[in-house]
């Protein structure tokens, strides 16, 4: 198996994409939980 720059570039790109998706997933879950708590406590007050 020949490990050249294209191979390593592909692996690094996939790893970065996975990290970004996991980070965004945690952010979305956190925002959904905060929104649910806000709605349970009587809603947003302007």
C-alpha cells in the first residue's frame, strides 16, 4: 500500500469533517435543551 500525500490529505479531511459534525451536534443538542427549559419555565419574556 502506497501512502502518499493524497492518501494522508483524504484521511485528514475526513477526520476534520467528523470533528466538525460532532461539535455541531453537541451545539444543537445544547441549544435544544436550553430552549426546552425556557419553554417549561413560562416562555421567553421580552
